[in-house]
């Protein structure tokens, strides 16, 4: 009887690829999350926010007369009709040190995904449609854009200032012959005090 030969096959251990696949997928996920966090950081810093006006802000006093309250109500209704679910305020602010230099302010709080380029158009609507001597100012600490310019109104030349970021926009008319620099400084103070991060 002849001995039978058995061929023994030795299998090489297979290299498991799934740990590498998982590692690559994890790296891609972390990379995407990191990029998303960086891109969305300005939005998270600026939205959501609400505007709060007490009886006094930035050294100015709110005009609480019935006539102004009626004007403010109409302004807020108009803003909300244009921007659904937006928070809005409209207010006249008086300077106790300069009675002839009132400020009309409108603020809208809503998510604004692409604020770039919209500010000049909004500022032009506050006056006669023409902006002169447009100047950009520091928008810190909240970021976004902040500009002031001259425009014409029914009572003559005024300074119009505006800010816009991912969570809010504000437009103010400065009456009484204020300079652009003085108006911008007061506008920065108003913005810093009126916006409350939620």
C-alpha cells in the first residue's frame, strides 16, 4: 500500500483593511467638522441675538411720546412684513446735551447668511438714495461691517450709519449737523449696548 501524500495548504493571514478604512473615515469626519466649525464661527458669534432698548442708551434718552410710539410701531410692522420672523425695533433717541441732534434708529435681528454687499443698499434707502463720503469704521467686537455716509433727507443733509452682520442689521439717521466721525463713534456705542447675545 503506497502512502498517500497530502498537500497541506498554508493560508497566509489576510491583512484586515477595515481598521484603515475606519481611520481614514474618522480623519475625514474630523476634518469636515473642523472646517465647518471654522466657517460657521462668525455666524455662531453673531446669531442669535436680540436688540434691547431701555429708557437710556449710550448717553441718549428714548423718546417715549405717543407720536413716536406710533411711528415706531409702523416701522416695526414694515420691517417684519419684509423679513419674516425677524425681531425689530424702531426708536428715536434724544441727546440731553444737544436737543437739536436727535437720532432715528431701526434694528432688525435675524439670521443673515450673506451680509456682504447689502449694507450700502440698506443705507441708501434711509435717505434720498444717494450716499456721499462713504466711510468704513471698526465693527469690533462683534465683527461684520459698519459704515457711515452723508445723504439727504426732507430736512437737509444728514449722516446715515449702518451695521450688518450674520445676526443683525441696524440703520440710524443722525440729525443736527453731526460729523461722520462723531456719528460713527456714537453708533458704535449704541450697537455695543443694544445687542444682547442669546
